């Protein structure tokens, strides 16, 4: 086992990304900076000549409507979940994210653009050992027929069983059982895009939401079909995106988590309820206590990105479906 696997990591250099905010429709720029060990992920909101900081933590969740928003005292940064998922999937423990607007750019609706950005920056080990959070007993939250259960993992991995159900012929019931591995994250989860329904668009926009949504950054369904001409990247892309959102929300606990999550009809509000409840059943450990699975959390490489078929930010890519065959 290489020494770098057991250490915290940050980005190797400053990198910049500019794009549209999904809900505000504004053009927004973010700059990701290296950060010292034990910093965690910190967002710095730039407003005029003032920079206000907020740590990516469950304690700072301020809203759960269609995205994860963190903030306090009127300072907030929304739609952080895809970037946070990319940090977790790339093994980044510490970074400063400077943002000049109220939300993180949506990119193509997935996390793959942020994975590429992080890999372009380089991933640098630091002189601080990684610590993990292990679930040692079962907790659950429910809202009607939706539920989320977190329990100990028999093989000491991070395993996610996620299912969704929508009354649409192209979605219906979808489920996935997936165990975290950074290389598999890059290939199987990071490219999955957010999705929505055309019938909801006008209602959301009257509420000041989804103002930046388009076929470039959202899978859009009408009553019978998918409107995006390129089609799906995965046959079960919608449920895979739910896994992506959950991984981003789990990152708000501050450390990689070892446990088994079972979710049906979940969303950010349910995820956030669990984060607050799960604290009583988490034990913080060093890598020696989870050495059998610590390699699953090792940073990926540019080769892993290349194997997704991603060569930029184009959505005309090849990805494997749930059975391993390729979709175009």
C-alpha cells in the first residue's frame, strides 16, 4: 500500500471554472485553491470587496430545496453537491473554493467536469493521516413511503443501495447497488446528469428556480420521451445521479464514511435529515482500522478519466450501462 493512500490530499494548484448557475441562470466563476491539512472544504463567497467563508458541513446546511445550500448569517452557496461529490470521488480532503455568485455552476449537470478540473490541478498528498467515519449501529429517516437507512457495513465498505420511482415510461422504477471506489466513481457515477420534467419548468421558474436549466445541463423529460437528442449516458442514469447527490451530501460529514446506505425515493431533504441523525452512530477511526478498504478511497488518475471516454466537456460520449455495455 502506497503511503499516499493513507494521507489527506489537496489540489496541486489553483484552477478556475466558469459556467451557468442552474437556478440563478447567472454566469458564475469558481476558483479552487490548495488548502492546508485538516482544513476540510471551505467555500469563500466573494461579494464586492468582502469575502465570507462557510465550511462544507452538515452544521451549515441552510436549504434543501432541489439542491444543497450551505451558509449562515445571510451568506449562502447553493448547488454544492456535485462539486463535493467530485472532491470525495477524487480523494480531496482539503480545498478552498472561491465563488463569485450564490451557487456553484451546474456544468453539464453531472460531476465529470469537476473531476476533470481536479485531475488537471493534480492531487497532492499532505502530512496528515486520513481519518474515517464508521457507522456502528442502524439509524433511519422516513417521509411517507420515502426512506433512508444507514447501518454498519459487513465488509467495511461504503455501499449504497438506491431506488427511485417516477410515473414516466423512461424512468419507472430504477435501482442500483453500488460500492464506493474512486476509479469506479469516475467511470460509473460522476458522468450521470441531473434530470427534470418539462411540465415542472414553468412552475419552478415562477419561483426563481431552474432559470439556467437547458438541454445542455439537465436531462429533460416530457410526458413520454427524453428531449435531449444525445440520449442517456446510462440506461439507469437517473438513479445513478441520485447516488452522485448522496455522495456529495455525505461529504458534508467532513470525512470518508464507511457504512451501508439504503434509500428509496430519496432527495436532499431526506439526505440532510439523516446527516443530522447519523452523528450519534459514527465512530472516527484512523486508516489502520479500515485498512482492507482504504485503497477504495485512493485518488483516481487521468487514466481513469480517459477510460470514461471523456475528452473535454462534450456530452457526445460513450458510457457503460448497468450491464457494462456501451451507450452512445
